[in-house]
RNA sequence: GCCGGAGUGGCGGAAUUGGUAGACGCAAGGGACUUAAAAUCCCUCGUUCCGAAAGAACGUACCGGUUCGAGUCCGGUCUCCGGCACCA
C-alpha cells in the first residue's frame, strides 16, 4: 500500500482483476433469488457525458449492493446503435455509419470500463447487428400476421431538414425533436403498429406500476388520454348521410348551436363548393391559436330537440380524434365560445352552477350575455334541456346516453388520444422493413426463413433526397417470394424505438445468433428467470416514448405466446439531469464537464462519490467543481486512516467482548452499528445514497477522533474501519478493494456479504430529553434509556431552567413523548 | 389552459409516523504547522439584539387554520420547474 492515494493505478488494477475473475458474469440459477438491474442503453455517439455517468453510477451502486445482499444479479449493457447521427456523420465526414458506430462503441465501452461499472459484457446487445435486428423483422412479420401491423396512406409529420417522417412523439412544439426545423405535413404510405389496440390495457396497467414514479404514470395516462362519452348521429338537411360526432359532455347536448368538421372529413368535399376558402382553412390547420371556420351553408338537426344548426368546416377540429366532427356548445366550451363570438353565432346556456353566480347567467329565460364573458365549463344543473331539465350533470350524462341508445340516435363510445405508432423511416441506418412490393401480388411479406433482410453496406450516403436504399440496386430489386417474379423491396427502415422496445428481453441470453422465440418460450427459460427487470434506471425524457413502447411490446410478446408477463419493468427510477450554471449540460450551452478529464484527475471513485452525494438520484444535480474536491478529500482521508493504522489493523484482535468496552470505544462501536443501519436503510428506502454517504462521513469523523490505546480499542477501531470499507464498496469499489486488501483481507470485497447491524449494539443508553414549555424548546437533559413517563415528567418539572420559567404559573397540562420529549403547558 | 412536481442558511442538501429545523458536504472567517505557499489539522459559522458570553426574539415562499406542539396536516395566494396542449 502506498502512502499517497493514487487513483489511476488502483483503479486499473482492480478493473483488470474483476474482468479476469469474471466477477460480473451472471448465470440463471432458479434456486437463487435474482435481481435484474438495468440502465437505459446509450446511443453510441462516441462520448460518454455526465448524464450517462450519473445514470450508470446509480445503476452500478444498486447492482453491487444487491450482489452483496446475496442476490443473483443481472447487470447488462449494450448499444442503441441505429439512428440518425451515424448517417449525419457519414454525410459530414464520409465515414460509413457502420464503421463510425462500431468505432464509437469500442471507445465508449472503454470509457464505461474506466468507471468501474460492473457489467456482464457476455450479454452485450448491439442493435445494428443482423443477429439482433433480425428479430425486429420477425416481430414485424408476426404483428402483420396478427393484424397488429398495417400499411396506411396518411398525413405524416415530415421534417424537411432530416427528410424523414417523425412520430407524433418526436414532434416538439410543431418542430423536429432533433433539429427543431418546423414540421410540415406530407402524405405517404406508412407502416404502423397498432398500439391503440392495447390502449385500454396499457392504461389500466398503469395502476399496477407501484414501483414507478407518479409523474411518469401521470404522463403515460395523459398520453393515452382516455375520453369516455357518446357518439351521436346528427341528420343533415338534404342529405342521406348523417353527421356523427363524439362528445364527452352529452349533458350539454341541448346547448348545441353549430357544428364543426375537420377539413379532411369525408363530408367536407360534399358540403363545400368553395375550394379557395377551404384551402385557407387547411393552410391554418392545426396551427396557432387562431380559430377559423367556413360556413358550408348546410344545416344539421339536433336529434334531441330538433334545433336547426349550421355546419362549419373549422381548422381546430382534428380528424384523427373521435369522428372528426364536433357539436359546438359555446356556452360550455371555451373554444366554441371564441368561435361563436367571432362568427356571431348564438349562445345557449343549458347548465347552471349549483351555487348561482351573481349576476346570474340567465336573465328572464335567456342568457345574460353581458355576464357571459367566457364559457362555463364546470358541471351543474341542467336548464332548458327538455325532459332532462333539473338533473345534475353527472346524472344527466347517464340519462341522456341511455335515451340516445334507446332511440338509436347513437351509442356510448370511448376515444383515446393515443395514435397508432408509425414506424416507417425514410432513412438508411435502421432495420429494413421485411416487405416486398410485387406488381402482380402487391404487398408481400418476406418469409420468416429468409430473415434477416440484411441492410446493405455498399451504399452512398449523400444527405440529399430520400433513403440511400433507393440507390442500392442489389437491395432494391428482388424476387417476389410468392410468384418469383420481379419485385421491389421496401426501402423504409424501422423507427429505432422498435430496437429499444425489447432489448431488455434479449439480455436474458448470451450474445450471439440465437433463436429468440425458442429461447423466450422455452419452459423455465432464462427469460422467465430474469424478467421482469427489478430496477430500471434512466432519464425522464423517456417517460412516454420508450417506456410505453416497451410495455406495448411486452404485451405483444405475451399474446404471441412467447412469454407470460405483461409488464417489463417492476421498478423505475428516473434520475434528474446534470445541471451547471443553472442549465442542463449541453454542448450548445458550453457548460459541459468532460467525464474523462474528471476520471484522469481524481479517479472514477471520486466522480462516482460526488455524483451520488450531491443530490438524491431523482433530483437534478448541480455540478460543483469544489464539491468534487470535497469527495476526493474524503477518499484521501480514509486512505490516510488505513495507511497510518495498517499495522494496528492487521495485528489487532478480531474478536473482543464489545459489552465491556471503555466509553470511548463503546461509543465508536455503537456508531458503527448505527451507520450500518443508516446506510442500509437509506439504500433500501428509495436509494437515498446522499444521506447514506453522509452517514459514512460521520462515522469516518468519529474514527478520526478516536485514539486507540488498549487492545480492545484497536479491535474496535479495526471493526469500524472494516465496516467503512464494506459500506463504501458499492459507491467507490476500487478504493474499497485496495483498502480491503491493505487491511489483511483476500479480495474481493465485492464478494463479501453486506454487513448487518445489531439492534442492541446500535441503541443509545442515554437519551437527550427535550423539555419544552408551550411547545418551545427550553431545556435539555440526559436521561437513561427506558426511563418511565412519570419519571420523565418529574425530571422535566424539576429542571432548574424550567422552574425559573414556570415560576408560580399554573401548569395546565404536561405531554410526554416516550423516550424523547416533555412539553409543559402553562398559563399566563 | 389542463395535469404533475417543487419552494428550507451564502450554496448542494438533511430532518423516515406532527415532537430539538439546518445532519453531511461546499464556501467563508480565524488559528496551528511551514522561511513561504499548497496540502493537512483545530475552532467559528441561519438572522437580529449584545463588546463578548449567557440569554432572548425571529426564522422552512406568503396569508390564515387545526394542534400542547407544524418544514411536515388543512384552506387560500404567489413563484419556479417539468409534461401535455385546439383531444370535443
């Protein structure tokens, strides 16, 4: 052991040791309790950033802690290797995406290893390898077979800069999620996964995700966006077709004064003759707050009260939700209200608040329009609503739905905001969609036995036009699997979110070319052993996209009879961002801290310790250079303690009777047990590593101020130091290994059992009794543990300071909190 | 607009069920060691009153309530952060 702590040598030594001894290679063992710890795999951009460091360090601490607790831990890592940046690099630097990606993976794997992360690399997943994406294609075929994948012409979000279609989830503030270019609409033939088929199940499943943060569950529920209501058919004057609308507020049906349909609604073409005006509406479609409409001149009839109401085409009505047509109730919907004001349409109040406002909404039987400056959207009592007048909204809804169904005017219906998942991308670096277009047979799926459809390497990536695959003759032209005639391959590739929707399942098996369905469905398979993921850790930015798709895919796998579970991730931890100077670290803001630099200067143990200590994992972490220094200082102190006392520690007794220790030593002994307890419970309770580390620091402070004199003292000292090393090892594994060895143990500390505390040893004999007067702290005094309440009361009342304060005043009451506090209530 | 989450010293953050507010760390100030500096070690460190100590008052965004006792519970207000956003 060196006198001075030199992290780089120590860390390299132990990283090699772990790798050589294969300490992190896991094996399914149905006799042992498992723990599957997973961090979201990175995109191999080439550089590890602070966000990665934080994510992976949290996961590593959990994995290492669970290993010491005796679990059979699976802790894998891989690469989300398909995606746009590889193509951008190809355009910019002329490197092939494959070469660029694999080079980055090598680089990043080394960086991860330099952080001492305990991964089982024998299970490494790389999504751009045919042995992996082959199964994307297989899942696609199975979904096609089961009606869960389909092709549809539709308007899609088109990024003019990336020249590709974006999923709804990839559009942020009507701009591209990557380059922020405003998104336009384009009509294209697209492949979709029918995630809406699972909308209800995915929503209900949310309630069983007890180990997930509430905000993520809220976001998922919000995203699925269930709306319960009713569909009603409105007859149109002079037309056979009825206009079907969807509403969640049937209690407002008597207040309809106009109707609006979406520009792409099938009836629009029939109703509107004026093409030019329609184009104006279309150009403002879905943009901004301005609501514009076009009066079709046609009228619909309210089937409930026979009111004759005008039909408009409006830019704010979405075709994809509900029926693409709405009934407008300006008195009780703000958008309709704004629209009515603009086009001077009548407002009819049909709901009054239970507690009438002053001045009233209705005056002499008609709306008090001066008072009505905005829509009344809350519930209330129905007025002017035929036989439903006088009912409360909640009751009226049920009654009206029943009436509509009885008279066959419509039916109750449920709508979701969730749309089907468009997976087609006009890009090169992704999984080819296994489809062939044949002039004679049409759309033909590639047969299972022909998988994988290999992504050709011999393409030129220029960044101009559509997919580079269009220019690859060898890829493009093929034989139709059905008629053997000439056919053309699908050139679209899959959204990379497909790759990450099941990678957690792939980790259950060793890397290489496996028969995935056979492996998954085998009885007592490795999948059934390892899954579900016990702890998943990643950024909150994936709260809806990746996490929802994974839940969907798991259900699809279940319904393909491959697996039995429905939910992939039992517990989810969404770690906060890494902040510097008040903003998220990013290259564009120029506030990044390079992890490599940090590791070189202080070592990865310091980097790990700081990122764990500065904030609890779910909160944002404010970067502080001085804080890093502090973490480094702490490790140096421990090193110094062990170095200075190495002979004592090695030679001292290992067993003494701790009950007969002199006060100083017994204090340290007690503190040690208290620390084991505190560190353990802090980790168990929501992974509060910051307070666990604070407790370790307290113990180290006590060790520092303890001067061993007797043999028993030295044994106590040794015990305390050993426990510090053990408790520190998940956080700072390299230095822990080195110190463990230096104190005369055989490696490896990480194979050692997690320490246990003795409740009796941790308990304090003397307690500081807090004495309050009228709830204010007035005095403190020491009492022995177990002092009865009556005795505590007596001690408090006899306390000198208390007598001084209380004087002759009347004591009204005395409250005793067992073993803690006495509060004396006195009068004036 | 809707839905979440959060507001505690100079800073990051503790306070687990209503019971000593500010653990631990950082920064700052003072001291020891040193020719000097760095490193290390020791002391002080919420605000105000006081020369200091003792002591007291105030203090967990703001206002009010419940309680013997509130950072914690209840009602209201404000601010910040995040998500969704014409979803009928």
